[in-house]
């Protein structure tokens, strides 16, 4: 059976954001059981394996950024899997609730929502963050300075920073940037190769599916209707490419979540904070970086070498 068939839907050969062929993920909370008996949930394990070599070697001495003086180094905490980190793009939250007079446990996979109009991409002053044609929101680690503006404008604060890596080390370390922001990219490289995201492919309960947007949206509506349930992600933050369906209200699920760094909540109806102010917001937040932009010239040589190394590595492995 092909990888696409395992998803329950056929992956389109071309997916364009904004039309009926864009990809959307469905996460059915009536099916996810948290993978009892496994050390890690299958989706978490698959994601970690796929991305285990993504982050380059961290600098032995990480420059102290000014004026923030905050270093985020997860290189010695790579085994953490109960929250989002630069080394862990998905985790599963356990929600113990009382619903219709009965106690019930739900398991909620949490990762990037891949918003339809992502403020994180709009706000990035270095255009390192993009909404891809297939719907994935992807951060280019070769362009990211780790300023974390993307995390600031994300209602779920999804992107996570690893200090001591990236282009900032080759420009003005300590004065400009603080590493690279990392998050789920929907396994964009796998999608482009006609494969499924690791979390979708590995789920033993088929609680995660991916397919053309209109098909998945219709499936979400139908499943929610059948279970007299609820949908999350359709309107939140202006709409997303990740739809959750649940037999339990998301307001109740949200009450089981204590929002902490790397552990987002699920507030129903959360608004897009930058709506109507995208252009102004980007200009304002970019201003400090633009003031130092003259020092960026030296980065082009490094970036060119980095691209060549990545290309050669791909050819050697191909």
C-alpha cells in the first residue's frame, strides 16, 4: 500500500495555498489513545527520528545577547518530550475531563497549526518564515536570526529557540539575533517527495490524516456531526491547516491546559492579533534589525557556502 493511501486520502501532486488542493491535517481526538505501552507516542517518536539531525552543532561558547541577556540552549536537554522544544516538534497532552456526567480521558497531539494567514511569516523581518504552496508554514534555518518575533505573535507561542546556531554567529553575535527558531514544518520535504508527514504515517490509530483542504474540512464536519462534537482550528487565528475534532468541547479541554513555555493552550475562538496591522507591525519590529543591516554583508558569503554544503550533502546521500 502506498504512503498516500495510508493517510486515507490521496495526496495531490500539486497543492496551492488558497485553493481546493491545499493540504489540511485532521486530528481526531476520539481516536488518539496516547499510544499506551510505548515509551513515546508514535507521532512523537517518528517526528524526533526524522528531525534528529536538523539542528547543527551548537557553538561551544554561546554569545550572550544584548540587551536581553537570555540564552535558550536545549542541546543538553534533547530528551524532553512533554513540551515543544527545538528538538521536539510535537507532544501529546493528556486531558482528564468530566463530560455528560462521565469521566473521560482524551489525548491531544500539539504542534504547529500551520495557519492560513500566519502572522509569524508576516512579521519576520528577514523573511525566513514562509507559507508554502502546500499549506505548510516553514522556517528557513539558514535565514533565521532567532529574534523570536514569530513566537511573540503566535497565539500558541509555537516556535522554539535554540541559541548558538545559525547565521547570526557570522554577523554580529551578541548584538543581532540569538540563534534559530524551530517548529514543525509538516515534514515539507517529505510532502514534496510524495510522502506523508511522519506523525500521520506512524499513527497506529489513524487519528491523524492529511489531504486536500476541502476534503478534510468536509470530513471534519461529518465526523463532528456524527459524534455530536466540536471542531478546533477552522476559525482560530483566522483559520488554520490543522483541524481537530473532539466529542468533548474545546473549552473544557482548554481548562486542563496550564499554559506554559512550550505547552500551548487551546482557547476556542482565539483571534489573529495582527489582523489589519500587518504592514505597520512588520515595519516597527524590523526597525532595530534594519538599523544594523549594514553589517549583514559578510553573511552572504557564509550563506552561499552553507547552501553549497547542503546541496553537496544531498548529492552525496542521493
